[in-house]
C-alpha cells in the first residue's frame, strides 16, 4: 500500500511531465457534482456506494488504536472494551470506531 507521501511525489512527477495540465487538490466533506463543477476525478472516503457515480476502491483503511503513554497509567489496553475507559477521537461520521470494534 502506498502512503500519502508516495502519492504526493507521483503527483509532482506528473506535473513536471505535463506542465500544461493543472492539478488542483481540494478536500471537502461536501458531495460535489463532477459534471457541473468541471472536475475530472473525485476521491472519496467511504463505502463506495454513491448513486450516479462509478467507484473504484483505491485501498482499504488500516484502523489502529493509538494512545499517549500518559493515558495508560491505569494499565494497558488488553481488550477492545478497555478503550471505552478513554475518550475516543473520531471523524464526524463516527463510523471508524464501530467498524474497528466489530472487527
């Protein structure tokens, strides 16, 4: 799996090879109309079921639990339920934790 740094380097190489093609990257949680906005490609995070769009999976996320050592003074995390002793940080959709716990 390639990471964000490798992707950025590939975009840079593409731009050098094709200076007449403008590459702009904009991040937004708002759905956009690719045709109305004259956008050639969109990258979305999620399940891949968006009406009217063709979706190709680029990669699957790796969900891992991380914590500051200072938070673990009461003992290590040995079961998934142990995570519930601490605040869980997540994005607005709040889907990653339920996926991680289910796995």
